[in-house]
């Protein structure tokens, strides 16, 4: 091969490699992204059955239920219009609490119960997952139910 | 008074930065030596006043001056001194000031160490750095001023976020910023070269050590953050593909490509425009990282602000800097033509593939990080991308990269002459495969598909990295810092691959429900909760568990995990109990009260996990050693 041919082969090889990498990335992307749904969308049948997605909303007060002394637990995620029951087994985050924002990763069963394999709660008192905040805001007439006592610097 | 001094010096710093960029860029352009020679004094002034400004903020924190809003929001009189100091960069405003200070510190270093550079070129570099300073100082001053007063003063502060009250996290931001901002130096060198329309091998030799040191800081910063997430967040992993982690990882990947491409430009005068493009991309990704983290677009532990004005400012700054640099590139890059050719097995082509794979990996991470934002902005639905995407798309280019490195570090410039090293390389491969068999069959049992591949590639690279230093030592050849640094850095990469493979393949983990006196099994390990007691810290009280861990009946660990309740923020925090051992970490985190006297407990045993961070440290160390090589220091510089 002449140097010129060799260079062309090299360039074509690189382009082919990058194209293959791009195609694989896109297919990995299509298969592995997770969509977010709120309880109203789940109730409306928009969420897929037996496929992983993120469910977000508020933990309904009084809904956390666990068999004493066991890791099995269940709670209700609400957007103040619809509720979805979530079952989970394991350690929940420090900031998991009733009446606070939560995001659960898992699958929806045919019985309408969401089986979570991962629970995320907000990282600090003032933070709510943005999609949860938006979902609730739309359902709640634009009023965000926030805990008022920890929000701002004491100005007295 | 001290806050006003800080505010005033911040304004002075902005003026000094304006002067610095004006004289640095206009002086050489209009050929006025008196302007050009004003740049260095301007840098000194900017450094002094920015230092005073940062010092004023530190003083306000140390003295618990709760009449300053930022101090009141992020500190507390009960906070230990170390965290009162680190609280300076514990939130948005102060971290920007720290950023601006680190930038001017780098600029001063460039000003002091660039005496051997041609005067107009050095002035232009300092001028471009001045422009970046202007951006950051104006941003701090106009949207995020940390010196605003609170009237009347707060009786006490709201305390630093308990998550950030940690020694590793006290040093994580300064290290990471030193890396981010250090890439600004490479960027400024690239812009100055494009303005002059000249880029030669001397240029690459000036740029290389700066870039390598910045890259080393970035490596340390990322490793510290990852280490912190491991023991402080109580999740027990080392990397979560969190958007904010990715934001620091993308400039690292491109920066890694840049230091390799600079090697080709220095030694062979090739890849010139590609090197420039990488320098622009690396710094742009640093800025993008700042934008993502600081604008509130991404929400995570790191994002302090959710203020649209700040987001718009950073976005505008981003557009000006990246757009300006790319325009300059489009205009000037055609002037920089490389003449020489190279053969297929030469070092140049190995480094070319290194660059392609690194950039492909960075692009894959970029797609996964940005897709949720773009989809959200376009109203295509809210989606999230997790490790199910990132793991495979990152491994795909990375594994060949490791194999290429194991061979490529022995290839010669221009003509590939692997023949004299072929035997050693194959021997290293053979030894790597044998050691893999020992690890997979003897030390740990069972394996996933990638386990032997990861071990073999990592061990091969580790052994291969040692061939050159051993060979030189035996033949009593000169051992330059460049040789030693390169060997250590690649040894580190090999160790990194081996340790990640071990962690991913052999981690034992389970969530248990334990009452005092009960024990639970995690495969061959038994975790027993011996007791629970209450302890009190300076600004928190905690429930402390005592957990004994047995392996096949023999005690291998005694751990004290805590569940802390910080008084001021009324926040519950997990403080994991971790026992570091030679080959593994034994980890336990206390969950919550399950009722019936039981507590949830997260139990994990992770082999080699400490070596992940040690390996990152080795890579950084290798970089620093190579950057202090003699040829960067003593050789008189030819005129550019």
C-alpha cells in the first residue's frame, strides 16, 4: 500500500469504529433510559407494566406500613390526586419521611402495586426532586406544600 | 467592617482583572511594549486583592460574624474550626470566590514562571486568563456576593450542611477547582497560540507541564469526592454516574486525551489543531460542569443555587468563551499544518487511538448526562439515565484503551519498533493471565464474564508499565522523571482496572434487620449487632451501634456505625462504620428503627475498594513527577 492508501484506510477505519460506537451508544441509550411518571399518569395507564421506571411524588401521611422488625415495608406515593402503593425491602434513605418528596425506581405489577428496588429521598430539607415538585405543583393548584419552619434565616 | 473590606477588594479585583486582560491582549496587538509590561503588575494586584477578599470571608466565618448573610446561612457557633473554614466554600457564593482565587493563583504562577517565554506571547496568555477572571469575578459580584449583610444580625447561624462536615470534603472542592481552573491555563495557551497564528513544538513544551499538573489536581479532586460519597452517603459504592460526578469526569477524560495529544505535538509537531481543539473542549467542559452544578439545572448534593439569573449568566459566559474560542479556532487552525507522517505501529498512532477512545468515552458520558436535560427542555418527557446505560457504553471504549496502553507505551516515535520489546510485552501478558487465573480460581471464587478480562488487562498494563524502568535500571540508562512519572501513572491505571474489577465482581452486600444480640449472614460473613448506645458530638448527638463481623466463625471486624442527629438543621445523617483491611473493606451502615427492637443494617464487604482511590492517587502522582521533568525547567527556550 502507498502511504496515501494507508492513510485513507486508517481514516476509514477510524470513522467506521466511531460510527459503530455511536450506534451502540444509541441502542444502549434506547434500552436503558428510565422514564418518570407521577401517580396520576400511572392511574391513567400511561406507565408501562413490568418495565423499570421512576415513580415520584409525596409519601402520603400515615401510609407507611411495615411489619415490625422486618425490612419489608410499603407506603403510598401521592400527587394529591391519585395514589400508588409501593412495596420495598431494604434500608430507606435518611431523609425518607411522611409528607416529603420521594422517587422510587422499580416496576409496576399487574395488580397496580409498584415494586421498588431503590428509594431516593431528597438530600436536604429544602430540596425536592424537580420532577416531583413540578408534578405536585400542577396537581395542587400551584401551591407547594413545604415545611415552613426550616426555610429561611431567622430574621428576628 | 471586615465584610465591607471583602466586598471592596472584590470590586478592586474585578478592576485589576479588566486591566490585566486589556493590557495583555491590546499591548501585543497594538505593539505597545509599555502596555505589555503592565500585565504582570496587574496580575500581582489582582492576586493581592482577591487574597484579601477571600481572607475577609474566612475571617468572617472564623469569628462567627452572623451579620453576614452567607455566614449565617452556612455556619454555626458550635461548628468546629476546620469546618468553619471549609464552610467558606460549602455553598455557592463562597465556592465561586474560591474559584476566582484559585484562578488568580494559577495566573500568578504563570506570570512568575513565564519569564522565558516571548513577552507578547506570555502577555496574551495572561490576558486570556484575565478575561476568564473578569467573568468569574463579575459573576460573584453581581449575582452571588458572599459579603451581603443581614440586618439585624442572626443570633446564630443555620449551620453547614452536615453532609459537608467532613475532612475529605473540606479539601475536595479546592482540589477539584485547582484542576478545573488549571485547564484554563491550557486553554489560555491555546488561545494565545491561535491569536499569534503560530504553534510550534516549544509551545507544546510550555503547555504540557501546566496541563499535566491541572489534570493531577482534577484526578485527586474527583477521587476525594468519590471517597467521600463512599463513606459519608452510606451507599457504599465508589461511583454513581451522578450528573455532578459526570460533570467533573468529562473534563478529566478530555484532559487525559489532551495530555497525550500534547506529547505528540511536543515530540513530533503533529496533531496541532486537534490539540488546540482538545484544550478548548477540556476547559469548556469544566465551565459546563460549573454551569450544570451551579445553575440548579441538575439537582443533587452539590447544587446550591436554583437562581435563574445565575444560570443565565453562566450560560452567557459559556457561550462567549466557548463560542469565541471556536470562532478563533475556525479562523486560525488552517494556518497550523502538520507536515510529518507516521507509521501504523508508531507511538503517534497508538496515541491517536488513545485520543479517539477517550473522546468517544467522554461523548458517551456527555450524551447520558445531557439527555435528561434536553428531553426535559424540549418537553419530550422526563427521563433518567442510570448505570444500566453508563456502565456498558463506558466500558466499550475503555477496555480496548487499556490493552492499547499496555502495548503502546513501548512503541517508538515515527516508526513502530516494537520488536525489541515484543517478548517483554508478551511475557507481561502471560504473567497477567496467570495471575488472573490465581485470582479467579484461588483467591476469590466465581466470576462474571468481564472479571477475567478486567483482571488480565489491568495486570497486563501494571506489569507492562514496569518493563521500561526495570530495563533502564538493569542497563544503567538514565532514569528521567518523565520515564518514572509515565510508569507510575500507567501502573496506577492498571491498578485502577484491577481494583474496580474486584469490587464489581466480588462485593458481598445485603440489608439486614437486627436486634441487639442478633446476627445475620451475608454469604460467608456474619454480622452481629452487639449493642446500641447514645453518644454526643460537638454539634450533634448520635446513636452508635457496635457490630462484630465474623468470617467463617472467626472475628474479622469490630465496627461502630452511627446515626447522627445534627441539632441545628435537625437532619439525620448516616456515619458508616468501615474497617479498612489490606485486601478489603468491611462496611456497615445503620438504617432506621424497624420496630420490635430491630434496626435495619446495610452490610457490605468490598474487596480492594481502597485501591480504587489509591490508584487515582498514583495516576496523579505520576503526572506531577512527569510534569517536573528537567526539560521543562532548565532548557533555554527558543523564540517562538
